[in-house]
């Protein structure tokens, strides 16, 4: 069997074509793959910002005729480059697992003193989406408060854009798609050895920051590959089905549908990120439409039905506000990265030259105000979220979590830097919980205290974010069941989701 795969001529496009071809060969031993590479209009015109080029599909249109004429069997695209309007005689039928869909900020180390002194940050990026969504965020989430952030257009492949950054004195930083850099840095083929070494050398000259999707959602389908075939070739569908990742396909299609509803096009100041999680589908939508409508939406479509209650029957307990710092003796030897639960968890005496990850954006902002460079955030989705920074760090990192005494850490060691002081929390809870049917918890520690003090709440409904608080509540309720029933009976309760009411029976 022989297949012809076409793609653009750039390093990244060739690598992505190889990824598809090698995945097919792994499923079909003996398969011969012929690769066909050529430049597109977007590769030739490197002067104009993409959104100013009138032609649609500047990186993809040149391959359309090859498919229709039968000169190739399939084309591998970066899916974000495809126009949102499909064509009647070709179709996207498969994709591989998605790479990291977030954007990455690179800032020259040589620019840091100037940024500090001038309170100005000059960035390369040709994306209206990035400029609109990031100006305000970068102003107060870098360790230089109150920055005036400006953007200047840049074109070229990833190595070219980073080189332009390092060679242009008046520009401090660059924003790129993290997926592109990640893929090039781990390319296994010998032909990419030189570009990998070049990129590693470039990264040594910059500080980097993974930008949050809740503030700066990706371009629709960013990080996903699109495998396009002619509609007249249904024989290719079962072959491609063997390497197809359905979750990536659904998320990318949903993002493109949302963008299309606002007109589509790379001129739009709109970002859409769809995250498919075990508990449901998260959508982040932010930007400004051509008609001047501000878009700002974070939503969750849960897998299972959710009980609803009138507001007077719901209660969100106040968080513990009083904290007492503990004696700090230093970070354990060998620690490469810190997950910081709260800004207050960072001791004033701590100096750390490894990677810093914030549990949420509030923590990120508080750390930046202390002068700390934060490399990214779990965005309050929980520490089970993989930071996906080992490729950039060029090593597997040993993590330590900075949190409170008695804090929860499922997959990493804990370093307690402060202790909680309850204050009036318990009294406030007791004054407000009696007639409530549902509770939203922002602290697992608070839930444990109140569950033990007032076990009658265990027959009520409990909710939280998807992180550690959820894990603490669920583990407590499951363990409560196990004290009363056999493991087999507990599994029945869990599968039927009627175990909440059994906890107090």
C-alpha cells in the first residue's frame, strides 16, 4: 500500500506530516508513504500581517487542487490555518491527539532591566486576538506592575520569529503558539537536529510564560492537526480512523463552529478554547466581534445532570482569611518547580530560580506583585492538570507544593509555609447553614471541619471546583460509606450516584 501526504515546506509542517505518516505506518506495517512539500501563499508573502491578506486560507488553499486532481491522497494542515467555511468536495476526516493549545510568551533576558525601568513592554505578535485579550493581563501579571504593553507585527516561522526578537533592540518579547515550539523541540527525525539545537540556544536567552486559556483562549483549533482528503476518496476513511483522536476532533470542531458564528477569519479578535474533561466540557470565549460586542464567557457543560436550587437554599461558606506564617527553613534539595496554592504561601525570605506555577490567576497576580516571575497557572482547575512544561524545561521536573499546614497534596510533596486560623468561620457557618440544601465549597479543609462538626450536612448536596476540594469531599464521603458498607456495596452506590443520601443512614 502506498499513500501520498502533502504539506507545507516549513519545518513544522513537514514534522506534522511525518507524525501522521509514521502513525499510519505503525498501524499498517509495510505501508509506503511519499511526502510532497511545497510553499503556500502565506509562506511567500511574509510582509503583510495574515489578517490583512485578502485571500482566505493563505497556508492551505494551494493544496486544494492537488486533492481534487488526485495528485495527492491527503493533506496535513495546522487546523487553525483552515478557513471556517468548508468545501463541498473535500473534508477533514481525522486528527491526532492535540498538542498544548495555549500561547507562550517569550521575553528577552537582556530586556528585563529596561522593562523594569521604563514600565513598557514591546511585543512581537501579528494576532489581533492576542493583542486584545492580553494587554490588560500582562500589565499586572508580570513582576513589573503597571506595564504599558504594545504590539508590533511579525511574520515568519518559529525560528525566524525568535531570531527577529533577539536581534531587534526595541522589541522585548514575542508570543507564539506553544504547540509549534513543543513539537519542534522533541522532533525525533535527524533532519531537525539543527533547528532543535538552534531553538534550545534561543530559549536560553529568554524567560517564558505559558499564557492562561481563561484570559487568552487559543485561536480556534490551535494545536490540532487536520487531515484533509477529497470527498471522492471514502476508501481512506477506515485507514485514517485507526489513528484518529475523537476528543481532539470534537473540541476543534466546536471551537471552529463558535468562531464561524461570529464571521470567522484571522482578523477577528476572538479566542475560543474547548477543554474536554472527565466531568464535562469547558468553554472559554473572549474577545471583541466586528460589531463591537465584547465576548467574555467561561462555561461548563457537565457530563451528568446537575441538581438546581433556589438561591435562598444555597450557601457558599466564607473562606478562612486569617493565616499565620510558619518558620521557613528552605526548599528541599532537588526541587525544580513549585506549585503555589496561594500568594500568601510564598515566604518573604524565599528566593527560587526554578519554575513557579500558580494554582489560580489570583495567586499568579499576587506573586507577580511580589516581583516573582510566574511561568503559568492551573487556572483553578486543580493540581491534577498537567502543566506540560517538561519539554520547555528540557527535563522531568521534581515538584513541591507550597500550601498551609495540613494541606492536601495528592501527587507531590507538601511544604507547609503557613497555618490556618479559623477566626469566626465556624460561627458564621453555624448561623447560615440550617435551612440550606446545597453548599459550594472553596476549601476542602473547611468542608472537613464542618462535616465533622455538623454531620447532618452530609445528606445535602455539595459542589466545588474540579481540583483538590473536590477530591477531599469525594474521598471523605466514600470513606464514610466504607465504614458502614462493604466495598462491593460502595461501588454500587458510586455507580448509581445515590451514595450521598446513604452517608448518614
